[in-house]
C-alpha cells in the first residue's frame, strides 16, 4: 500500500482558501484526469465526490476531522461516498468490515472507533474474530455481524470497491474522486487542505458544466 508521507502537513495554514484559481488547477499537477471517465451513483444534476480511504492508513485517520468539517459545508449538489481502498488482503478485510457495518446500519457507531482501535489503541484488527470483538463492544450481536461479514451482498461490494479503485487509478490513501472524472490526493496538493481546495474547485468546474 502506497501511503504518502505528509510531514509538511503541519506547515499548511488553516486560513487557506477553500478553493484554488484556474491557473493553479492544472491537470497532472493538482489532480489527474481519469480516462475513461467512470459512471457515478449520483442523480442527474448532482456531483459525486468519493473519499478513498483505508482504516489501516494513518493519514486517513488524521484526515477525518477535516473531512467532517468539509461535509458540513459541502455544496448541496454534492453526493458524498466513501470507498475502501483494497491494495492487499488485509485491506480487503477492512473493506468487508466497512460494508458489514453499513449493511447492519451501524457505520456511524463503528467508523471512528475502528480508526482509533488501530491507530490509538494499537490493536490488531486483521481477522474476522478481532473485528467481531470491536463490533460487539459497540452493541452488535456476534451472529448478526458474522452473517453480514460473510454475506453475498458484502462480498459483491468488496469486489466492486476493488474494481473501482483499479479504474480510478488509486495510488494512495486518502484520495478523492470528483464526478468519476478527476482524482487527487495530498501528495499532489501538498497536504490535506490543498486536496480539499482542489476538490472544491473541481466541484465548481463540474457545476459549470465541466
């Protein structure tokens, strides 16, 4: 798994603009065009923004507070989707856990604790049994968890996530995809705020018809 070392992140000012101008928004620099462009799950007139993440990614964990703030201010015409990155077998297990939590309606209860279990509590979360224990700590019946974790529906979503990651050309986490056409990440934008600024500018671009 390729994870960018974002040591310069602390140098990015929090008063940075929420978008960047057209001169700065350059293909191949602040973002990459996805070729061919991929279909989205958004309704007509809406713009899909996907965060590609992994529970095993420390940068994704650190990005969460900024992402939460952005979600409170995102344009009304944006549909936000989270997509687990799958670069190896362990990340496939994490993706399965994500979709199991979604299927059980407990994603809001599990998402943050999953990150914290790995990155703050230093717990191993690499097996079904270890993940089941975390779910149980948050009120999920073990049998219900196992049924969802092994379900055909969850398996299908994991396969789809893997395929979408390949189509988008994901190379790092976190990454963000705008309307199936553009992908960006902190390595291209010198940090999390730069990625948010780029996403906002791409949303504006798409809102004007691309």
